[in-house]
């Protein structure tokens, strides 16, 4: 359980750093990487919600992660 919290923090920092870099420099070449890390973050959130017995929000997070993976792969 603790590893999921660590993963959530690390992935959220990576996503925020990539988004902040893109917004500040107006250089959007790393957006596909940001989408990929955001998809992994959503998948980790879905797994943690699934472990907390919240199936509705877990399914929503997993579907959002699948969509983000599709977008990230499509833009590569």
C-alpha cells in the first residue's frame, strides 16, 4: 500500500513538471511523455481505488488511463 502512495507522488511531480515546462517555455514536444506519465498515474490511482473497494471510481480511473495510453501512443 505504501508503494502506491510513493508512486502517486513521484508520478504527479513528473506530470506537473512536464506540464509546467510546456506552459512556461511554450515548447510542446514533451506532451506525449506527459500523457504517458499521466496514464500511468491514472492507472495507479485506479489500482489504489480498487484496493479501497471503490469500484465505480476505479473503473473510471482505469478507463481514463486506457484513453491516455491511446492518445500518448497515437501522438508518438
